[in-house]
C-alpha cells in the first residue's frame, strides 16, 4: 500500500511511459528525463516538469473495511501539483495537454491502481507565467487529487 512518495513515483512512471510526452521533454544536460520531484526552477532545463505534494489528509474509517472485518483501512488523499515549465507558451500548453492525457489513459489508470492509488480526482489548472523575467518563463500548474488506502495500525 502506497505512501505519498510512492504516489509521486507512480505518477512519474506513468508520465515517463508516455512516448509523446518523452519526445517533447527530451533529456536535460545530465542526460536525465527532466521530470523533477520538487518545485525548483532550473532555467537550464526547459521544457521540464516538476511534481510536488502540496497537501495530504488521512481519514481512518470507522468501519473495518477489510471487506471481511479483519482490518481497518485508512483512506488518504493527497494533492499533487504538476508544473509544466517552458520557454514558450505554445510548448507549455502542449506539455500540459500531454501530461493530462498521460494520466487519463486507461493503461495509466491501471498502472496507478496496481500501486494502490484508488482514484484520480479533480483537476485544477492555472497559468502562472513570468513574462517579465529574463528570459521569460512560461508555467502551467495542474493540481490533481489522488486517493489511496493504507492499512491503519
């Protein structure tokens, strides 16, 4: 059963499995796929994606939810923010579209479910460009709610 870190890793694996997204991202100067685990802006590696967990909520069920009464399940909700960074607004939008499509594919849903992620919920989108920076930075934020369960102690 997953933790928040494992949820983020599962999301990264789903994104890395999408060929269209990988063609657009390419590799960074270190030869790595530019999908990063935190909200750091590396001006040298754009386009890129950053993934951060921004809130989580744990809810312990009042019922023994092991379906046979044998264990108590804790339902966790985490909001994951995926930022798409680019030097151009068109590329930023294309990157965000590919991320959304990658997460909504049925094969991606199956991969997430195999890792114990029960539900990919609401998405919130926001454009957070910094056109006055030198050089300008174009960013689209995607926030997803993920539900997963763990066995309560």
